[in-house]
């Protein structure tokens, strides 16, 4: 499990809470992006400590790409930036909820949300 180093979150209010985040064995924590107004879940992605720091410091969602093994800022190429209003930490400290304003479709497919396919429940 990875923890944030104190130097990463120097200017952040409630930095003590950020210091308690529980990253997995790969140094990652899942982050759910939720529309701050409607409550719609837009996407789930992974953050490392640097992505958390950049998100908190810039107010724009940054994530870690597991497939490309690199940092990415949501909307850097598409323009569909996620402006972060709030970051919430779950009770176990191992999942983040980002309440965001989306500048356009969130999904790479062009859909507003990555959750546009539904399984029927009997």
C-alpha cells in the first residue's frame, strides 16, 4: 500500500485527510467522476499520488493510465475537461469521488457518460 508523501500536498486544505488515502499495491486508488449538478456517474478511472496532487492543485481531473503507464489530464486532447468542484474520500480511504463539471462528453466514445450500456435485471 502506498501513502502520500507530505511534500505532495503542502498547500491543500485538509491535507491530513489526503495523507490517509489508501493506495493499492500498484500505488493507485479508484476515482469516480460524478456530475456535480445532476449526480450522474460519468466515469471511473485510476489516480496515483501525483494525479491526486495535480487534481487538488489545479481543479482539473488528472488520472493515471494503466494501459499507457502515464499521467493524463482529462480533456487534454479532446477539450472535454472535467473541472473538479469537490473531492470526497470514502469511509475506508480507498476510493475517491470527484464531483465535477464536464465541458463535454466524458466517454472516449462520445457519450456523455461511460455508463451508457445497461444490463437487464430479472
